[in-house]
C-alpha cells in the first residue's frame, strides 16, 4: 500500500455520533468526522468524549478520518 497520501494527526473526541462515528477536535479551531478502523471494531475498543486518539486523514478530504489508535492517559 502507498501511504504517501495519509497524514497522522492527534485529537480529542468531542461527541459520539451514530454508526461508530465521532466528532474529533484537532488543534484550536479544526474539527473532523472520524470513524473506527476495523481492528478497533473487532477488538471492541470503546471511545468516550475526552479520549485522545490518533487519526489518519487523507489529503483529498481533510474533514473525514479513520481512528487508528486510542492514546492512553
């Protein structure tokens, strides 16, 4: 796979939405819509508002991303 078009960013979950999607705040003003990756769904990783996460964001659509890692506090 070519991963040159993917940026990793860290953010905080702000809101839970239906179908395993989440509103994520990145930086001061930027927010994006994130969905759980397949490994996180299979392993039943739960996310709550306030959790820090790592998100893969495509260069083509900077408003959506895939949540790939939950950062432990």
